[in-house]
């Protein structure tokens, strides 16, 4: 399992190793080059707090918050605690979320001896940046800006990495392009208290299912940290190049906004009763439409946080890679793909504006015009070859999932026209929906939906059939049960709960690890088919794929309980939330 916890504030984010080292931090944005990158290379930069001698440690989050604690016990019985957080709270009528993180190190028992080391690197060049000493801070010049570490510990000990006995609480404020002018101890304690209060309040206003409450809350907080509020973009993950398979080349940069992933994330937030993320993303999408003259261009499947494209895809050969898995990549060639399912997913993203009276204020001409154009793209791309949702890099073909999402977009458009919307859309949508159903049904073999009319392989994405309310109930049931059988890790109780995305060969051979959200999709599908007991069994097994503090990776190997792929992965936490709602009885049966 990945030994990491995530901290963040929807502006900055970092991974903290359970040994007390911050091993991943990219600034000034999560898709920027790394400042601390030891996650991908021992010499990639870090900010560590380490006990002298042997030690053990335990991580946990403060309840209902994104504040992480790491408690370290040394071999002589001494104990100290590290509290890590990125400030987030209301100030002057708006959210205060500076590009910063704070570390508070407290002696708990005995006289622990520790070493503190802060060694940022200059991005992908992987060169350590020499500090400039101040009275109570270090300053690092990075990318034409300044990274400052303000502290009340000895600057000499910090620079020379000298061990010292922790007798009093030690504070650190790491800030990008601004200095801490107030008393560090006061501001750290105040920010911590206000940040805890903010997250507790945010969780309090979540709708949660009656089952798997703690797991849902942790997943919700994790998803919130994947939202880049400055632009409204939603990140697929906060890391790059964590391998899907050990020492192989399926290593991708996921620190961008996949439109498809954003749709799934927003479906989870809708279940949670949080809608500001949807409003932010819709602004992001509308800006893309206007910026790229949407009326003449199709959507790209993925964008950077500033709406540009993450191109070209680069390999950084001087980086060793996580557990020597190369290459380490930045950017993602998927931005060049045609992926026709995104149009249906974007229709489903916009549809709540017109179905739900709470969003009347968003019913603008711009939004309705964007929705109309997305529906046209659904109609025009039925049966068209593409890279598919799994982003095949060669051999594009007609994918049934793309057709299914086109069908879903058209189906919702018909329902919206019945409500009096989309009046300017002059298309025969009934005929188009029928055409989509015909092409979907052309990929049915032996009563089960397959990857395409010319490809009879199984694909876990069709577990979405019943969730999307496809009208052929028997097809939904048979496809779900057959996928569980054909794509399961093995036929044991544990193994049948974990599914491969597919088992056909792609650009890099056959997949060797299961894909976590597929298990949660299976839970939803079984629940929607009335198979609640089976769904609960799968749910219970799938929850074992999280690490010790409830965070999920993208991939999982049940034998050995190994997390693989980028981490934390938004998809996986979306899956847990939606699956928990699917299997939970209503509250009026519980209270």
C-alpha cells in the first residue's frame, strides 16, 4: 500500500510519507514541475522530519478534516507528533486558500532527537536549490519566484541538517511568493484551528449514505482536494508516473482535467449535496468553449488547469521513477485523441441545471447554447471510431461505450425538450436515439454487450449500462453478470470483487492489475439490478484496497494487497461514494 497521506486546500496539495517526509509537492499549481519529488526519485527533493535512530510511525487524519497527523515513536520510547495541513477557511467573505503548507512538530513523550531537512529541486531539472538564509527563514529561488520556509527552529541546524532534541513545539510555514509577517506560532495555531473548523463545517453540510459513512467522508474530502478552485478544473489525480505495473512503462501524468473524469466526480458531489464544484467546472467548460471557438471545434478529452493542452508528452530520463519504474512523464498525449464519449458525459454534467430547480440561476443562453452543441456532437459521432475511454494510442475503432454515452446524451436531451428547453435544437432526437440503440445492439453477442461491433472482447465500462438507465433490462443484467465473471481477478470471493478494465491486448500488452473504480461500478450495477446482498459483498472486499488512512490508488493487485497507478485517484474515490449511496438503505429505515 502507498505509505502516503494527502494534504491540500484546493489550491496546493502534497503527499506526506508515513515516515514524516513530504515527498511530493508541485508549485505553483498541482500540474507544475515538482518542488519536492522524492516520490519519483531519491534525489528528487523532500521536506523531511526524521527521528534519529530506529522508529515506527502511524498516520491518521483528524476526524472529518484534511489535517494529517504522523505520530513517531523512537526505540528509546520517545514520541513526537507532526501535524501537516494547507490552510483553508473563510476570510473577508471568501475562501482563503494560500499556496502554502504548515508543519507543527510536538514532543509527546520523552526527549526525541530529530533531523529536519528541506531540499527543494528546480523542477524536472532535478537540481537542488541552494537556500538564502534569513533571520528566521530560508528562501529558495524557483522558476522566477520564491519559496520561503519560515520556522522557529535553529536555521543553522536546519541548513546543516544537525540532529537536535525536540524540547518544545517547532513550527514551519512553507509559502510560495509571499512571506509570513505575523508571529509564526500564533498564525500557525490560528490557521490550524480555522482550517479544522472549516473542514468540519464542510463535512457537516455533506449528505452521506447510511452505510460506509467514514469511508464516504474521507473520499469526499479527497475529491474536494482534487478540485482546483482557481479555474474550476477537476484533476484526475495529483501525481504523475506512479506505475500501473511494476517496472513497466504504463506510467502517465494525470495532473490534468479529463472531462470524463470531471463528470464522474460531479456525480459524486451531487450525491453529497455539494454543488459549488459543478458551478466551478461549468465555468471552466464554458471558457474552453469560447476560447476554442467551440462551434467549429470538437472538445479535447483533457486540458491543463489553465485550459491549455498538456502537450507535448515528455519523458524525464534523469529521474529514476517510483521503484525504478521508468519513464517518468509530464504532460499527456491523450490530449490529441478523439474520444467521442465525452460529449454525452458533458451533456449529463450540464443536465442538472435544467432538471433541478435549485440551479435556475444557471439557465443562461450560453449554457443552453453549449448544451445544444454538445447534443449535436452526440448525434454526429454515433458509430464513429475513436480512442475510447481507455485511450488506446493506436488502432482506433468504433467503441460501444462511446455509442452508449452518445445515447445517454441524446436521451437526456429528449427529456429536456419535453420540459421546454433546447427549443433551438432542430434535430430528430427520437430517430437519433433509435440509431444509437441500433449501433449499441450491433455489439451484442450471446446476449451480452461487447467492446464494439468488430470487437467481441469484454469491457468493464458496460457496468454503467443500468446506472445510465439503458432500457433493455435483460441486457443490463446479463452484461453485468458476465463482466463480473470474465474480468474478475480470479474466481475466489476476494478475487471476483476486483476487475480488470479489459483483458484484450492494447498498445502495451495485456493489463496486469485491476482497476479500482470497476469494482465500485460493479457494486452500483448489482444494486440497481436488485442484487443488494451481492453488491454489499463486493463493496466490503473493495474497501480493502485503501491504504491505512482510507486513500485509494487507481489500480490494485489483490494478491499481496498492492496499490498501483497514480495516487490518490479521483476516479476510485468517486466510485466509493456512488457505490456507498447505491447499497445504503434510506435514512428513514435507520433512524
